[in-house]
C-alpha cells in the first residue's frame, strides 16, 4: 500500500508548486527551455533528413551523424535563446514594476547576440528565416501606423517578381553570395536539370556529371 502513496503525494506536491504565482516567472523560463528543445528538434530533424539525403555525399553513418548534429544544434540554440529571453524579460519587469515594450526588444537583442551570434549554417538559416518575417511585419506595421500609405492594389505579385528576379540573378551570376543550402537546392533545380544521358537519369535519377 505504501508504494503508490509516495508517487501520488509527490505528484500532488509538484502540482501545488506549479500553481503558486510566486514561482510562475521562474517556471515559465524552465518550460520555455523545454519547449525550445522540443520545437527545435521537431523543426530541424525532418529538414535535416531531407536536405542531407538529397544533397550531401557520404556514408549512411556520416549522414545520420550530420542530421543528429544539426538537430541538436538547432534544438539547443532555440532552448538557450528562450531561456535567456524569458529570464531577461522577467528580470526587467521585476526591476521596473511593470512590462514595457522595449523590454522585449532588449531581451531578444541580448539573446540573439549570445545564442545566434555565431556565424554557422544553422544560425544563418534561422536568422534569414526571421529576417523575411520581420520585413513583412514591419511593412504591415508601417501601413497600420500611417507611416506609409496603404497600397491601392495588391503588391504581392510585384513582391514575388522582385524576390525571384533577384535570387535567380544572384544564383546565375553571383552564386557565392547565396547561402550554401540555397545554392544546393537551386543547383539541383536549375543546373542539374540541364544534364542527362539516357532515360534513367532523365526521369528517375539525377546525375550531375557532364555527358561524355
């Protein structure tokens, strides 16, 4: 009878602790760290799996190692950032007695510098992904605040034309300026599709070696 009582009482004590408001900020930091680990792994693992087996050479062991390393780095960095951001946010709110808008900006700047400031391919991909979202968000905010007039017509087609025009121009004539993963994807789409030797590598396989 004594066996089940201890786990149940321990669970009750933990639940009581989680409900106390005095520990809410610290517990939110810990749960943010947990969510960063889980979300980072959930996002990076499928992406790394596809990109590694599509574009990278090497043994199965080497490919699996690369996938695990990429997943670990993404998951760790996201967890570290959430932990840093929420900790600094809570500290600033404690100091000033209330939550101000610049708290979020400052905390994220520090976290971005410490966690995502190292120039590697994982951080580069994440920062590039966020940059496009930031530009979209700032554009919409500028329209909402009246800093720029609201377009009378849908500008998305012009936006799409400019994005694709610039990226293919860079790929064709200044390829080294693009991110390696983007170079690999575009090489597969636009360069490798120019090369074939017979029906097998025209429809089934992709062989990028020059024809003999």
